[in-house]
C-alpha cells in the first residue's frame, strides 16, 4: 500500500485525508506539524511528555517505565500518525536521528542508531551457534530483525509473528531499509499474538527464537512472564538459543532480575545478560537476554559463526554498521554494579 | 565554606540571600523552584533548553554540540545557582539521578552515574601501567577523579590544575562523595589554566596525566588543540600515559578524528579510543582518548594493574561501582561504524 504525504492509513487499512493542521505542517515547518501530536511541542518530540488542552501550556508526565527523565528529539516533520487496535503509531522525521518510529509515545527505532539494536539482537544469538537453519521472530514488525537474519545463508526458514499489521504497513512505507526484511522468500509472516503462536508451535522446532517486543506495558505485557518463556524453551531444539530485548541495566534491575530468574528456571543451558549502546533508548543503553536449552552447550561469549567475515552476508544486507566479533564479546562485560545485582541470576560475565 | 539551603555562594565567595522565588521553591515544590533558572521549566531541567521571557511560553534552542536532541531530568529542587568568572554553575536535586552538576547548561555529572565516567577515565590509564607514582589532573574540579586516583596506593603525588575555584567550592558543599578526593594528603591543588600549567611543568615528570575537562566550548576550548597535547607529551615520562575525555562516537566523529590525529602525531607510543555508557551524557555514551609516550610499551587493552583485586584500594574509596578488568577490555571494542571512521587515526581495537 502506498501512502502519500497528504494521506494516512486508518486502522482498517483504508486511506483517510489528513486534518488541516497536518497539511499546514507539511507545507510550512515543524512548528505547525508539531501541533498535530500531543508528544510534539514547539517542534520537539519528547518521550514522557504530554501537552494539556490549553494553548501554549503543556505538562510533562512521568512515563511509568522511566520516571524522572525524558529524551527529546527535534522534529522536522510529522510523517504519519495513526491508531491501530493495539497502539498509537507515530512516524517523525527528526533533524538528528533520521526517521523515528514511536509506539504509544515510546521510541522504538531511529534510522541513525537502529543498527545497534537490530544487529546485536540477531547476531549475538545467531553467531553463537553453528549454521542456524530455522528461526522464529516474535514481534519485530518493522522488519529490521528479519533483514539481519537474512544475512545468515544457512537459514532456511524464518517465521515471524507480529500482533499489529498496521506497524508492518507503516514501516513498509516509511522505513524501507528495515522493512526490506519482509522481502526475503524464506520469511513466513503470521499476524497474531506471539504467546499464542508459541503455545501452538511444534516442540523442538527452532534453532533460535528472537523476541523483539516493545516494553512490557500494553500489548507486550505477557512477553516477560514465565509461561511465555516456557513455550519458547519447548519450541527450541536441544541446544537452541533465545535472544530477547531486556531493558537497561541502569534503570530496570528488578525487571531484568525477574526475567533472568524465570529463564534460569526454564532454560537448562546457559543464561546471560549482554548490553549495548543505543542513543535513542532511555539511558542510552539496552540489554539482551541470551539463553540456551539443554543440549549441545552454547558459549555465547565466544562467537563461533563470525558473520562479518562472510562476504555473502554483507552482499545481502549491505555492510554491518554495528556488529563485529569484538563488540559481541564486549557486550557481555558488565559494570561492577550490574555484575553484583545480576550475578545470582545468570552465568558469570568475563 | 558551608552553604545553607537558604543561601548561595556568590562569585567572590561571599554568601548572598536567595531571591523570594527560590525560597518559595524550596518550601513548596519543584514547580516553583523551576522558575528560578532558564533551563528549568515546569519542574524539568533540559539540556539545550532555554525559556523565553514571556510567561508560559518557552523555546528550545540547539546546543552547538548536540543539535536536535535534549535530555530532560525532573527536578525536585534547585540547590544552587551562581556564576563564576568562567561559567554558570547550577546544582539540582533530580528525582531519578540524584544531585546533578550543570555548567553553562551542560550536565557535568549526576550522582547516580558519575561512577562510570570517573572510574573509567582514571582506571583505564592507571591500571594499564605498573605502579603509577605521579599523576596530574587537568580540570576535575568536582574531585571525583582525585577520589579514584586515591585508590592507587603506589601513587605518591597528585597535582590538580582546575581553572574555576567556585566549581570546587560548590562541589565540596553539594557533592561530598566526589569532593572527598581533595582530602587526600597526596593532592596538591593549583587554581589556574591547565594549558599554562603544562607549559611551565618540568619535562618527563608524570607517569599519567588525566584531562577531565568540559566540552571544547567555553573555558575548555584550548584543551583539544595540538599545543596542549604537545605539552602533555613533554610533561609525561617515557612510557607515560594520557587519558582524556573524548566525546561520543555517535555524535562527534570529526572532533574525535581531529583529537586522535593530533595525538597520533604527538604521542610516539600507542593511541587508542575507548568508550563507555553514561546515561546523563548526550547519546548515553562517552569516549576516552588513551595515549602513551615513547618508552616502555603500554598495552591499554590488557590491564596489568587490576585495582578491583586490591583490598587497600577498595577500603580507600569504597567499592568500585563501575570499573573492573572485564569492562576495561570491553571499552576498547568499537562498533563497526566507529572502527571504520577511526581506524586511520588510532591503533586497532580488538
């Protein structure tokens, strides 16, 4: 579906005319575009910021995930805004981070730093096992994770289960460099609830499962709970691997401890926490949960499948912007405070 | 000098009564305190944000170092504001990062994450050489770098040259956990210009020089130029080491390339770039320049002096919150984009 700049996709996929303020926004400047969305004020988007009704007055509110701080990005243009059955979707053209995808007021990705999250979430698990063949993605509607999996020539089948079709449609329109992942013929798209998909999945099927979800408020709430991890463990083959977005070590120690603790009970192989730098995420850092099931041991700390040395992999998805074997190993080194807080819950970092 | 909550230190060190709005702020809520400083609006401090004169209206402006983005921190209380000969000084009590020191509108440190910057800036160089004895600090008026150097029992003399005495006085009052560094009897404080201090320093004197400056706008401008690095190289002994704050790999590639390029010409030993995560700095990441002079080779990538294993070091400054040998080695692993952009200017990362 093509969406021109004077139209927007409605919930059911039909195209509606934009309100006059948005048209004005596009033809003039961000200052006007800004007026079209509550999180954009005076030409700046701000996570955790909401405008009140009175003109020229607004208030900040505490996002429940990150009380007391907010990252603001200067907006050149609001490219899209809409509401699906599950969430509010906003796409902005920022002046410093390229296009930015925002779901329910929270930044999901920005063109200029998405490489860090997508490449690490995918290659940390897939470079830790030899020749992965079948992969399942839960979430990942922007397609960036698929783009990265596609680099692995050993992969034969990529299932993806995304709950929100509108996210996919919007990303195909505004983030073609990510949504290109959907064009790989190995990809099979399932629109639906990831937790339910996993409950119905055949046992011992996948070499790797990658959970690319939003934060555990709203539609992704179930994806940090024990039954979800149990179905993942069952859907993986012996010695299969899980990679899962796992928040910031600076902000969410308790949530990370809870997730690691559940995984420690569920996965009988190794359980690790890794992290990397993503400027547009809160605290500028994001973590990854890496687990393996009982079976051939997986040493996540030492990549056995160095994707950056495979010419075919680079021809496929362009050059790797972030991942390499050095940054893979480094991702498992934790600051002392995090090492102390997490050591009871996962395998020792280097 | 003790400053009570209803007083503030003026430029010349005398104590002045605070204006009524600030008194009101303290007795009620951040909403009122906020009105006392142009960077604090509706109870939030925002880097790159300035309020215009009209009530209920304000504008963001682009900070020259970080156009197009701003990090905002919820303010519980404005603890101090003043203006020295060199810069505006602001201390806020934030709701999520503890007390925060702001110079000329830019966050210098926050209690909750200062450990990352201070510990890495100091221990990356001092743990890379055996038994450092004499150390010079340029800048570092908050005392955090001194606190970390103090852990090294081999050190006999610590010179520090800070240009702004008011920063030291304010930090002694509001950041005692950092300013404690000044209490070490090995410390000799020099108030003055770091570049000039180095021009007059004896040749071949120091085992290590640590540059803890603010960004290269305002008083620290000279500290990224070639003559400055030449005097550092001359003041170091053969095989001596430099550690210098070197901006974010995400935002300031050209500035980092310039600094590395100057150091490559100036230092005849090794030249490296390392980085770590600091949530309250722009992009959530900060870099370090690590160089050594001609002489006994220094392998920065492999710490020879593991401070975290020395009981005496931990008794001295309390537990290390961030640094350990694993995170030391990891700091030199660069993402592919940074590796590519910096490889012509420094030694290869792992």
